[in-house]
């Protein structure tokens, strides 16, 4: 390594030159499909999303995508503190109720969540131990003036944090791809570090929680969607949990509708399924209005929240998960209320993009809204939704801002639009030829916080990269916008 060079000696210039030769692309595509099927890097098809008998290769990048090591490390280093922050604000009922008091005037879904939070506040926590399984998402912003890279948080996911199984497989696949391209092991170990294991982390968190419940017959309930393309990603977590020691017949998968039918809350506030106590409720659903078809699903959720089962997430954490909370956290002094160490608080704050409330109809708010309408490429309008597909960009943002009544605006926030670093990569989708595109990537870092208020055990482990064409606004893999990827760290 030359002095002043990158610490690991990996350069952007060492990245494979694209376009690759046609023959090589054909070989890599063949291998990628085989590797995907041999290793469970697959998804159900959109058409047949209630069964796994026909699965397809996950949407995936053929090569890893360049991502600055320094920015990557910053995201990893701040993760424990972010998990701690969310763990703590989840317990602050008054803060969360205040944050959302105007949101719930026009947003029935958030109101549903807040109503349950109020019921829990009234009755008190039957279970003080909580578990946050988190993935914090970022983009690498390139400052147009200084050309410096900087880390910008897009959002934090505290419910149904997914894609971990695909992420770790993408790392292993891309390491193999690089070996095929002639890179030696030492180089690969630095550029594509092997140690990417979000599933081990998530399963460990669930296992810790199950053990702490201290009832070897107790059940882990996985709350699932009615239809689900991403079944295999979820099953990798469960299979790992079985390996750790939760008996196979004590992991139960139910939709919220089924939960209404089969769960009871005993007078001691035990959550019961078929005579067994439920130790853990692991939500891989329940984050959007589409999961609550009627009052029955809300009733099921309330039963769970009033019970002594350990929820991941519990209702406090889900209310803390909103874009609204994210925006309020960016206001002066709010992070600092929960994270006492000023350096730690500053390290979180350093990742924040511009976030603005558009509640109320005072002159300052009207000016903010007008500013976004005049500069559509600089802002994103976000409702309180999860799972991709809910945001407004560009022209549609302008239209939406123009039709929203002032009282309806409270259910949205404005966020500075990040224009991330651009790279080139081949994106591969099942039944299609790979396409070489100018792309942008989003990095997710996994971690957990487990324990009671003020005393969480924190751990960071594993990452996800998702990459999409630079002209695509939305981001999710499940919604068809992005592909699974892994970072080439330079
Ligand atoms: P969700 O909870 O639905 O995933 P996100 O806030 O992650 O909501 O937004 C969805 C996608 O929209 C992201 O994956 C990202 O691609 C894009 N996006 C969100 N916020 C911004 C932003 N500030 N700048 C640029 N793109 C953004
Ligand atoms: Mg989200
Ligand atoms: Mg997201």
C-alpha cells in the first residue's frame, strides 16, 4: 500500500472494466442462476406467490457495486447507537403520542397503531423486555461541490427488516464471481469481506429472546402476509432458529387474520396458541394498512400488544418507526434527549439528511411547501408507509402537495432528495437478459437491541446492498424497483 492510499489498498480502478465480454456475461449469468437455486437465493413468482414450488432467482446484480469503504464503516459504527436510540424512544409514550397527534387526524393506519399504543400505556406493559431487529438504510451522497462522499440515512426499519438471507448469499456469490474473474483471495477478502451474516444475527436475537422467556415449551409466532413473494428469505431465519435450538413444531406461521381466530389473551395476560404460551411474536407483516383487512386484524394485534409475549417490534417501537418520528428526531436537541453522550448523538446526527414537518398552515410551513413545489428535484414527499412504493417524487410530488389540504399535510413529511453516487452494473432478473445500467445503491446495516428500558443489549451484524437504475425513484426489491447486491469496498 502506498502512503496516503486507501487503508486496504483496494482502488476503484481495480474494479472490473465494463462492458464485459459477451461470453463472460453468458457464463456469469448461468452460474448466477445455478448458485441462486443451489443456495436459496430465490423468490416466489409474482403470479404464484402463495406457493414455493416454482421459485426464481432473486433480482440480483451480476457484479458487486462499488461503495466507499469509509462510508460503509461509518454506517456500521453508528448502528449500535441507532438501535439504542430507537429502543429508548419506543418507551417514551408521551413523546410518541405528541409526535403523531396531527398525523392521526387524517391517517387512519397510523391512528390504528397509536390507539393500541394508548391502550398499552393505560394498562401498563405486561412485558417490559422488548426486541428491535433493525435495518438502517443509507445512501452514499456525493457532494457536488467538494466531490466528497457522505453517508445519508434514508430511513430506519424496525419491523419486518428483510432481505438478510439474500444479502449474505449475494456476498458469497459475488466473492465467487470475483474469483472467476481472476482476483486473488487476499484481494477478495478486502474488497468483499466474507463476514456478512444478518441471518445469524436475526436468529440469535430471536433465540436470546426465546431463552429469556424461560419456558421451553413456548412458541415463536411469525406473523406473515396472506401472500408473500419473499417467503424464502423468511424461512432462512426460521431454519437458523431451529438450528439454534427452538423445536421445529414451536415455530408457527400465521397471518393476522388467522391470529384473530387462534390466539387468546388469558387473564394473566399470557398469549395462548392451542394451549401453549407464545414467547415471541416476530412480525414479518403488520407494517401496512393492507395487512389489516378489518377490525379483526386490529383486535389480534391489540391482544398481542397487551400480552406478556416479547414482540419484535412492540407497538411502541412500531410507532417510533414512522417517517414522522424520523423527522422529529432531526429537530434540535431531540436525539440528544435519548443519547446522553454528545459524541454519540453527533455521530447519529451526522447521517441525517434534511427533514421537514409540513404540519399546520403558518407562513413558514407554507413557504416550505412552496419551496418543494418550486424545486421538485430537491425533495421527496413521504407518507407514513413501509415496504416501498409510498413516496412521491418530482411531478407527482408537486401534484400531491398542491391537492393536499393543510390538515392532510400533517400525515406527510418532506425529505431532502439524495442524489447518490452513480456506478455501472449489470442487473439480472429471472427470464430476462442482464442489462448494463447506470445505477445507484442503498446500503442497509442490520442490528438488534434487546432488553428493558435503559438497559438494551446491542449488536450490529451484516449488511445489504440494493441497487437500481439511476432513473428509478422507489427502492424496494419486493416492489420490483431494486435488485440484491453486495458492496465492493474501495
Ligand atoms: P420504505 O419504508 O417504503 O422503504 P423509504 O424511505 O425507504 O420507504 O423510501 C423508499 C425508497 O425511496 C428508498 O429505498 C429509496 O430508494 C427512495 N428514497 C427514499 N428517500 C429518499 C431520499 N431522501 N432521496 C432519494 N431517494 C429516496
Ligand atoms: Mg421502511
Ligand atoms: Mg426503505
